[in-house]
C-alpha cells in the first residue's frame, strides 16, 4: 500500500475535522467529538504503517465524520423547525425542553457510530508507531512524496522524489508559466518565488519539477522540508545543519552537536558564496520568519552577484508568502480542471476508456479530487494497483530483479471477459509488441521486434535474449498446444521456457504444472503471475508425434492443431487412406466411443458386450519389437497420458495393483521418461464431455511408440481428442484399416510451480 495514499487520507480527515469544528462550534458540538479528538491526537503523535487495513480504517473514519456532520445539520434543522412551530402554538417552552433529547433512531445511529470509532481507534493504535524524536529535523528524504501534505519525513540527507510520470505534462505547463515569472539580468540577480495554493493543489510537485530541471546549472541544490512543523518555532540550527549536509552531499560531521548558530551561518556562507544555487523551502506554516530573514541577510541573495541564485518557497498562507518574497513574486496555483486531470490519467492507456474500471474510477476521481493534484495522484495509484493487482513499483522491481524478458500470448476467445481484460492490462505493462492476441492463429515468432523492444527497455543484447526470454501463454489446452507446436517448429536454440496460465475450461496442462484450473479476478492481475513466474522452475516435458493415415473429404473440417499432408502413390499401395493427419501433443490423446451416438438420449447402466472399441493396439517393447497389446473386451476408450491430468482432472489409474505393477514391470510415471502411459476405461464420451463413470481406469502398458489400427465395427464413428481438441473420425468400412502412429518427438522446457503434479527425472533448470 502506497504511503502517499495513506497520508492523503490522514490529512483529508484532519482538514475535514478542522473545518467541521469551525462551522459547528458549541453549543451545537459535533456528535462524538471527543472520540474524533482522540483519534486525531493518535494520528498526530504516531506514524502510519502502510497496510490495506490502515487504508480501510482511514476511509471509514472520514465516512464516520461526514455522517456525524450530516446528522448534526439535520438535527439543527429539525430543532429549528420544531421551535418555530412550538412558538406559533404557544408551546415554545415545552419544545425547548425536548431539544436536548434524542429519538430512538438517533440514539441507534450514535451508538453504532461510537462502536465504529472505538474499533477504528484500536486498529489504528495497533498498526501505528510512535514518531521518533529526530523527526523534527527539517530536510526532506529520498522517500518524501511529491505532494505537499504528505511530505513529513525530516532527516538530513536526500532529495524529493520525482513527480508521478502521469502528470508530467501538467507540471511542465505550470513550470513554463512559472519560468516566465523569473527574469535574470546578465549580472545574475537572485530571485525569490513564492508558490501559493490550497493543500494538495501541487505546490510541492511543481517545486520538485523545478528542482530536477536541467535547463539551469546550479552548483548546489538544497531542499528543506518544513511540512511537519505546524506549531511552534522552527529550529534554525537544524535548518543550517541540513543545508550544510546537502552542500557537502552528506559528508559534513558536526561532532557532538555543540556548534553555535553563528558558526553554522559562517560555514554556510563559505560553502555557497562562489556557487550558483537553488534553495527550496517547502511547506512553510510558521508565521515567525526571523530565521528566514536572518538567513537571507547573511547569504546576501538579494545583492548583485555573478552567480545565478534562485529561492523558492511553498506555502498555503498567502500573507506569509508576501512577507517572505514580496507581493510581486507570488505564483498562485489553482486547482486543475477535472477534464485536464482525467485526460492525463487516460493517456496512460491502462485500460480502454469504456472499461468498467475506467468508468467507475473516472466518476470517483471527478467526485472526490476537486481538481487537486494530490488527490488525482492518489486515485491514479489506486487505479494502477487495481489493474495490476498490487503496487506497480513492486511489479517493476520484480522485472528488474530477475532480469527476465517476457513475451505474452493470450487467446481472449477461451474466456471473453477475462481474456480481454488480461490483454488490456498486460499491454499497459509491456510493449504492445510483447503481448500477442492469438485468438485466430499463432504468428511467426517476432524475434527481431522482440530484440529491438528489449534492447530499448531492458538493455538485453541479441545473444542474451533467448537465454532470458520466458513465453507466457494464457489459454486452454488447445491454445497451449498450438503455441507449443509453433515454438517447436521455429527451432530456436535455446528454446525459451513456456509458462501456461489457465484461461477457459479445459486447462489440464496448467493444472499439471501447478498453475491451477482457473484464475480469479485477483489472480488475473500481472502482480500475481509475475510473482509466481519469478519463482517457477524450468522442467522438461516430453512431446509426442501423432500421424494418422486416413481418407478425408475436402469438405470435412479438421482441428487447427492438425495439418494435412498428401501422401505419394507408392505409399498408397502399402496402406489405406490418401492423406496423413499430423500433429503433436504434450498431455493426452483420447480415443473412444460416444455413448450418446450409440444409445441416443436413453439412459443405460452398462455398455452391451457387442459395443467394443474397433481398435488393434501395438506397442514397441524394450527390444524394439512390435507386439500386440491385449485389450479387455470391456474397454470403451483409451487414454495415452504423458502429464498427470486429463479431462475432468481425474486420477488416471486410482490405487495401483502392486502385484500387477511388478509383473508388468511398470515404473513410476514421469513427464520426461520418453514413455507414454496407456490407460483403458470402461466408459467413454458423453456428448462433448469425457466422463468415465468409475473415475479411474486400468493401466495397460507403458510405451515409447504406439500403433493403433482402426477397423470396421458396430459404431460408425470414433471420437478423438488430444490436448483439448476433439474431432469425429469415421470408422473404416469393409476391410479397410486406418493407421495411427504415436512416437516420441522431443523435450520442451516449461515452467512449473512448487505445487506441480509433474514428476520428472532430469534435474530442473535454474530459472
């Protein structure tokens, strides 16, 4: 949680309470005023620990104060109305006696709000920490926010943080206007500028923009933050020490601290006398300005000099600014229009303009920000966090730490709502060329474009690109299969590891690798999967060639994961069929009958004995000899499984029979052992779903190479599915046979989490 947002909410409550106290003095005191005072004292004396709980407490606190003020105003109106009616009827005395009493609904509201304030106070007390004594030192730190009301850190070293990039154009326009008010003659007169405006309008942000601007060359740039000193006199000695520290880049040592003010002034004059310098005094509240005029007199910045010197002060108090820099050197900042602020936020292209998040955030921003840059910055940060799923700075830190390059492929058609949101959010995080929509097809790998993009953003050379590249796929099994085939066909060396995120319904590859079966709205944010990707291990997964010789009419549609190859006339003489269907799979191949086609809509308890699977199965043994595999007559479908999850997420073989496992010399199933598990099921397809009634099957064999021969049977069609793509294959007629060959292809690098179900023999790669 950003500290800027919490500080904004804290100051918002402080300002609202102060305004309410001015508008409603006694006897019409604010309801539960003492509880609000206790919480204000707590916030003034303790620092806020960034957390979501703290943010919610501060939101609830502002809402409770608003409710109490509205309650008071309604009650005053009611009392005045009752009093006027009572006087008109001659009953003013009786009405006056009842003015101090609350109705039952009013008592219930007060009781409920009191409990809420007690809870808020307890939670804030538990999450806040006492302010350290050294917090009165008046120099801003590196982590100081850009906005005035949130810059309360007071240590010696550091510089203000650069303003939010989203509002750079707004600040640049203000900077040019301010620049026009500064006129140096050739001899280099010093200039004083006072930036005045209400809290949150962007005074500190504008001063910071000037502080880092390179149009002027200053020998010293000194920033003094006086935000936290709201009451009491400013410690002049600490200001001088802070200025000297920044002159010497923090190298100066003041010993035991017994040095006097005059000595510090003398040292500061020597340090700055021959230099050009920029001094910024940010957030002046105190009306006692003796320290400022004493410093001005000793440094003589109003006298002629051959060096350019600029002094900028920021304050909400117009009278203070006039006393410090004069009435002619004031620059009054006004709140920006909501149109200008929203235009700059929208220019970030976080999401499409019509996206529900953008529409809602626009309404909230217009309602709450009132043109204040601080409020708009807070809403911009909230919007980024809501889109990315966490602190955007943390996301960038993750990308920098691992020095990994990501190329993202998303198929929005697998899940229209979530897919389009993912496409939009990832394209705001990475270059558009690094996020690809593969709803229609997988494009040729844009290696040159990726190299250029990464060299610009990450300084990755061409030779290191493939070593650091990670391909991220959002989609179901069929989408993943298309991407894996395309990457393998590119023959990249080395092959980039591929991470598979679930999107859609059939996501068994993602389940096996530990990425889950679906991504919630929270988990679809870049922060979630970037965090897991940086900790994922690279493992090897076997891939398997699929070749089927068959007769295919030109009008028949085939899956997009398969390609057709026409065979020669010599091969036609050896085997039936005129075309080869070729493909590759990584997880499973299912071949089976369809119960709905065989039995229609009628329900049945078991398959008739004559409905057998019209397949002959041959496997190669360890001696590389083909042998026929004996199939039980009850088998209605066969699954060739490489990874431990297939449709339905079922346990493939249940509890193994140890005697049978020992007799058949079965080994444990690994995803990189170049062996496929052949499993038989007594049930098969039910319309579009593969639903084995028993939940698990019979382990038939382990094989490096498999051959299926389809022959004529009672069923007219057989149904196949590999890696999420199902299609219908007509059964051969008469004495024809169709041949299906499954053989080991190669290994593919994939990314797996610590909860992955995949067992692998080879040692995992370091990510």
